[in-house]
C-alpha cells in the first residue's frame, strides 16, 4: 500500500501510481470520477467515458481542476444497448475500445469498470496498451466470458486477478492488474 503523497493515487481496488505524465489514460465506466480525477493529477491526457452519470462526472471534474475529457458513451460493439444504473435506464450507442482509443489519440493506461461490457473488448484493441486495471464480471452481470481476450492478456501481460474487490457485488470475478510484458 502506498504511503505519503502516493496514498492519494489509490482508489479502492485500482492501482495507478505508475501513470506517467505523457500517458494517454482512458477510464471506461468513470462513474462520478474517483479514478479519472486522480489520474489527471499524474497525466495530462485523460479521457473518461460514462453512459449514465455524465453530468455528475462533468461537475466533479470541473470542481477538481479539470484535466479530464468527458465523453457520453459506453463500451460495446457499436450496437445500441439499454444501460441501467440505479433508477436510470438509457439507450446508448456503444463504441469499441478501438473507437474510444482513436478519440483519445491512443491508450497507454486503461481502467475499465463497465459492468460486464469488458467482454466486448477485441484483443487487438489492447495493442499498445501498457497497463490495465479492469473489473471482471461473470454472468449474470456480464458475459459470456471472452476467452480470446483472456488468452491475449495471458500472452502479452504479466498480471494478477485480485479476487477480493473493495466491495462485494454479485457477479464480480475480481480486479485485473496487468502490465505489458515488453514494458512499453
């Protein structure tokens, strides 16, 4: 566990004390900004994607000094999806990780907490991603599990799956912490 000044860079179960100033950081499923606001203290290039709580996210980013580009949206295949959070349900046109990365100018550090949509990530969309922090879900929350994605991560990343997330939610398999093997 980090001490002193680095303690501010711990958000629940996510690790990000290795974000570099020039990293392009993407926060998929940003919620109200706990991760992306802190990431912006380390990197000058942060893109936060949120389908439901976008206005609260924008307010929090503004109140905390900015530095985060906020995008309404959700991870998926490009199809329209109904996304529910709390009392709200919205129809959202999803985008692939590759499309979000193109919007951001790339992706070096990916944080993904998108309630099962992580299984839509195409393995090739992780090419060039140095670090991954991702909540993994199992049915009924998400799925089916994308074996090609897990095989790609196993081949290209040193990783661990922390089986005890910071909170107990049905369907959470664990939190993936991954570093690309070539260190890029």
